[in-house]
């Protein structure tokens, strides 16, 4: 899922490999945290991670973040309508056990 950036990437090959792991050291996060995520759905989340980690073109959307675990975040990146539609179609039957993946996690157990 990281191949769109392979010719001009701001990440290493190891970062790309880790982005594809169910349990990745990149964020200490497991894609299957609420049960097995369908592969057709997971590929969109992996590609989103690759965009965030590897794209050399995100400068206009990098914003400061006041957080203990990150100093910047990427906001309001324009996406193609077709990509959003396909993401929805591929994930429409998947479930999550979390309302907001950006906050409220209990990391005390690792």
C-alpha cells in the first residue's frame, strides 16, 4: 500500500513493512483491536498510514499538536471522492469498538 511513494518517499522500507503489520511498532496499535478487520478494509487504513508516514507532499497540511505522544498532526488533506467511496464500500460491514480512534485510549496495559 506504500508503493505510490516508493520513488520519492519520506520513510524507510522498514516503516513501509511495519505499516503492513497487524501489530506494528509504529503506533503500538493493532488493526484487529475489535476483532479481525477484513483485508479489503484494512488496506485503506494501511495506505492512510503510508500517506502519513511516507508522502513528501503533506507540508501544507501539517499542523502543530499539543499532545504527549506527538508534536504534529496532519489535517484536512483533500481526498478523491472515488477513494472515499471505495473505502466506505470496503469497510461498510466492518465494526469498531471505539467511537473516536484519536483519543480516549487506555494504554495502561500496553
